[in-house]
C-alpha cells in the first residue's frame, strides 16, 4: 500500500458518503456533497501525480484508479439525473456513462492484443474530464428548484460541452484502434 493507492481507495470510500450526504436533508447538504465530489476529483489528479513523482506506480493502482473515477462520476450522474429531471440532462448523462463503458472495454480488449498504448489517454480526454468534474461539482451544489437560474444554466452548458467532448474523445480512441481492429480481422 502506498499513498497514491490509498488516495484511490479513499475516493471509492467517498462514494457511499456522497450518496448519503446528497439525500440526507441537512443545512447545506448539497454544498457538502459537491465538496465531497470536488475533493474526490482532486485526489484523482493528485494520486496520479504522486504515483509518477514518487515512483510509486503499481499494477493495482493502474487498475483501480480508472475504476474509482468511473464509479464516482457514474454515481454522481445517476444522483443528478433524479434531481435534474430533463430529457437533455438524462441524454448527456447516458452519453458520458456509455462512453466510459465503451472506452473501458476498448482499452481492455486492446490490452489483450498487446496494443494498450494505442488507446492511451488523449488531451481531449483530459479536457473532457476537467469539464465533467466542474459541471458535476456545480450541479451537485445547486438545487434546481432554487432561484439560481444563471448558475444552473451555465452548469448545464458545461455538462453538455463535457458530453460533446466525451463523444469526441471516444471517436479518437475508436479511430486509433480501428487500424488494429481491421488488421486483426483481415488476419482471420
């Protein structure tokens, strides 16, 4: 066990805390839920930085870190779909969660073929993640039934930009893998 892996495990442990805080109606519970999510987002960046900086990269961390990220984002989006009950919001959430499943499966399959590096994290994927984390944090903090219309609208725009970037990054990964897929299909 090292510090980066401990941060990743902490992030997973924060998921049920996020759910409870989101639903238990105490003063500023949505702000606390947003702070929990934001803290988890920061640990996502920080654990990767520390793993590289301290030379503490592990196979366990390489496996668990993306799982923790996808779990935290997916759970937060499911919570938000209930609260922000619109078709466009639900569509954006489905796009983001669906992309995570597709890219995870693609990376796993490419790793089996010995081509994991062909679907390494792209710049667009990193920008997508930043937009996603900002949007989800803001949306967790805002009760859609309050009078914060401009902030809510801005948060929706950031989430929709994240959804577009999500599709764009998925197509980048699929395009990178396409040549290998065609090559493997032609060899049979």
